[in-house]
C-alpha cells in the first residue's frame, strides 16, 4: 500500500471518528408564542369623537399629542425609551395616517400622583398647545393608599383645565398588574376615573379592563405583559396598548360628527 493510499485511509478513518464522536446537535427550542394583541371592541372604543384631531387632520395641519402621567407613561419597564407607549403610539399613528405630521410628546414622570401632574400642566402640557392630551392617572394614589376623594377632585379639575385649552382629552386608568390589583381601592379608583370622564364628556381608554381581559379571558400569564417587578408594563404591553389606542383614536377621529362651522385652532 502506498504512503498516499495510507494517508487517504487514515484521513477517512479520522473523519468517521470525528463524525461519531461529535455531539449530536441539539435543536433550538422554539420561542414562546407571542400573545396576540387583541381586546374586545367595547373596551377600546372611545365614546366621544375627537373633533379637534379630526379638524386638523382634515385640514392637513400638524398634530401634537401630549402623553402626561407617571412611570407607565415615562416607560418604566420598557427595554428602551423607544418602547414606551407614547413612542410606540407615534409609530402606530404614522402607520394609520402616513401623510399626517403627528408629534407625540412624552411628559411622564415616575412616582407622580394627580397633584404633582397638575402642578406642571401649564408649563409642560398646555404650553405645547396640544390637540390631544392622554392623561394616565390614578396608579400611584392607590399604591400609596391615599384617600380617593382628593384625587377625584384633582382629576376633575385637571380635566376641566385640559378641556379649557381646547385639546381633546383622553383619560387612561391604572394598569392591571399584581401590585396594583392587590390594593383594596383599585376598583374604586377605576370607577372614579370613569365617572370623571363621563361627567366631563371626555374619552376614557380602559387600560385596566384591557389588561384584565388579557389575564382573565385570554389567560395570558402576567409575565407576558408585566415586568418582573409585578408593577410596570413591558415592551409587549406598551406596544399593544399603543396599537389599541392608536386604533381607537383613528376611529374616534373619523366619525362623521363634525359641525359645519367648526374651525381648527
């Protein structure tokens, strides 16, 4: 047998040996299925038309939305600021209204209650001349076991001030998360915000009911839409809330309810 032949045979044997000795590749585990971003129409529909938004949209004018609130507006629990709900809302609205110029301004500050938010309404909200204000409120008052009556009065006052600025107003109630629902006053706060919205004829985005639907009806585990701290939302839930809210805004802005003499600011 020639040296070359032996070398070939040795290489072949070595190849077989390696093939046998090599560990069998382990197939990567399939990624956990991503929950569908859904909610019943009656939970996400806004009751009142967004007249100002509609007027400016129809006139081809730029639109400004101010999102004011606490940590779940600021984006606590999101992987990056771009994944907060106001940032995602801007993306979703751009998809729905590709020809419109819509600026969404995030005025969320973690830890604030209605009292602290009201103190900066003039400089950080109304000064932006918003066409729509989304006011997320109520969570921190409940988490700190504060009396509901003063919070209710401040929410009503805040809504009055926002309406007086000419903006369309959307209230957003607390998140349905373990540390929030553990508080005995949470349902009362949700009702209080709902009554304030109805009393002032402004819209309400029912975040609490939407997230409760995910957990109790769709059986989506909390870890899918709540951060490990069991309080804040995460990328998935911020994105889904933004998507549902954008759809609700589009629906409310396109209802044929404008008066003939209405003028944009």
